[in-house]
C-alpha cells in the first residue's frame, strides 16, 4: 500500500550561523531519514532539543526541501513536481499545526478570513459553500460562531490553537503534522487541545505525525514512536511497548526518565552534552553518551535491525535485551570509547 507520506534517505544540511553571520561549518540537521506514514496511523517523534524533529516535520509538509533524498506524498516525489503542483499537493494532502499559534496566525485577519484563506487559494466550491465550510470548521474545533469576526489577538491561546487546527483541516487533508502543538500553551489548556486532536483523529480518520518533548504524551497519542538523536532516526517502536521493550539505549534512557511512566524504575541518567550537529561523532551518534558503547560503535554506524515484532527497528550494535527490565540497565557513567 502506498504511504501517505514517505521520506527516503532524506538529508538536511544547513550552513551554520554564529554571531549573526553564516559560517563555513555545516549543520547536519537530518541525516539519512527513512520514514513512512500510513493512512490513519499516528507516529510520534521524540528526542532532545536540536535532534531534528522540526526539520523532519517541515520536510513532511513540504516547507523545507531536503538537501538530498526524497519526500513523496501519495507516492509522488514532491520536489520533482513543478512548484504549482507541489503547492497544490501539499495544500490539500497535509495540514500543519505549529508550536505557537500567536506567530502562526496573521494578526490582522479575523478568524473567518484565516479559515477561508486556504479555501480561496485552492478555489474550493462557491462563495456560499466556503462560508458554510468556515462555519463547519469552527464547530469541528469547538469555537463559538460569533468568534468568526474576532482577531487572533482577541482570543485566548487555546482558542488561537483551535483556529490554527481548523485552518490546517480546511482542505480535508489525510495527514496532520503537529509540531509541539501544546508547548506554547498554558498547562491548563494543554489537555483540551490534545483531546481535541485525539477526537478529530477519530472522527476524521486522520493520520498524524506528532512531535513533542513530552514523551509521555507522545506515547499516549501514538501508534508508533520514532526516536531521533543528533539528526538520525535511531529507533521506531510500537508505542505500547516503547517504555519496556525499546532496544536502543537512548530510547530506554528517555523513557526511564519520563515522570510517572515507569514508577518502579530508576531513571537512567543521560550524562554529558549532546555533541554538536556541526561535528557529529563517527559511527553511532549516541556512542559518546552511551554506557554500552565500545570501539565498534566508534568505528561503524550500525545498520537498522528489524526486531521480532513488526513495526520495531533500531540502529544499535549493543541493543538492550528485550526482556531486560529498564531498572537493570543503568550504569553510573558512560564509557568513552577510545
Ligand atoms: N535554518 C537553519 N540554519 C542553521 N541551522 C539550523 C537551521 N534550522 C535548524 N538548524 C539546526 O538543525 C538542528 C536540528 O534543528 P531542529 O529545529 O530540527 O531540532 P528540534 O529537534 O526540532 O529542536 P527543538 O526541540 O529545540 O525544536 C539544530 O542543530 C538546529 O540548530
């Protein structure tokens, strides 16, 4: 079956910035990413700050072009299409919800115009049908109809994110990509927005890519969890098993530290800094912080191993034993390989 969206060997390399100027160094924001998202499934993306989560999300919605590799939407390579066709394919195929609705919405446009805009751009239906669709979208995300005339600045943060979600859904995409959709919101409204996303997913049969620092939430929202480290996907695990059966030491460490997730388990400390994305280590990117690393990890990037269970693969020379409880795994200090 054709994936809704598929990244194949996607790389994103930037020129580094420092003191406001471009430097000669390269930033390896995403390296060799393969990821396919099928209709109706939710894929969560976790990893520490700077590991490339947003870069991956931007590739999936066609706002960033891979330096090499491909992004295919419905089996068609986005970046080999003429620009107008690419915009049409992305506009109707994928919706994106960003972290901060205050900056994602045009402050001068009332809610009704924000929601009409994609319908106008893609010439959906008659004027009356577009007006009806705007009203339908407001109902879908739980916004009272009188707010159709309000400016984004007159809304609460949660209401603004509802507008952003409604806009992303205006053209009935099969996939919604949400990049930290609640992290800019008050804690009190985060659960409401997450519940809205879950509800919309059920009602509309959406596929979703959900990026977040909050790995508990990712686990709860997702069918499959993708772990990223320093620009690479290092593991994909069925969400129900990620806390106990992940094989990559980094995934285990991340989930062992999630508050409340594994109450009987001592967190595995992630010691030492994340290496710079301008100079990733040789071999396995995680080996400088990994308590299981040895010379092999420095010498060679591990290939993906497909685990016994479907939808589980990991890149590690010394994976954690599947049946080993997480609390057995911690070591006081990672060993620095020679
Ligand atoms: N336009 C750019 N120019 C230079 N470097 C960039 C650019 N965009 C991203 N980067 C770098 O690429 C790497 C990946 O960034 P990205 O925003 O994808 O990470 P992230 O995991 O989403 O981080 P966060 O969780 O903090 O949002 C980082 O090192 C970042 O500094």
